[in-house]
């Protein structure tokens, strides 16, 4: 099963950074550039959560200080995935040839 999934990701003549997920809706990284974007997103989110306590004096300050940046980072990730990936659609199983 993993070999079939890797073969699906490698079948990428257009050079998409992100390919459609085989099951469901969305994308999965298909090239090193896609993995670098996802790693950058995770680093930003981890940095934000790591520094929660340093700039806030209450739980509400912490929530407000993290929510907006995480939403912005997520929107940027979705935008890059949309621009550098296949057009998303619902898919259940390998694509029909």
C-alpha cells in the first residue's frame, strides 16, 4: 500500500509541489519544496505556541496572541498549496486513468 502511494506521488510530470490526497479532499506534499513549506508552517506554529507565556498575562491574552497568527499562517499554507498543487477535489482511491 505504501509503495502504491509513493508511486502515486512520483507520478508528477507537471512538477506539482502538492498532489491531491488519494482519500478525501486536500493536498499532500509531493516534492521537497512542498515538504519545506509544510515544515516552515509547523515551525511557525510551534514558535507561536512556545512563546505563549512570554508576552501574555492572562489566558485571553494568550489565546488572542496566538489565534490570529495561526489563522494567517494557515491561510498562507492553503494559498501556496492551491497555487503550487493540483486542483483540489473529492477523491476516494487512486485516480481513474
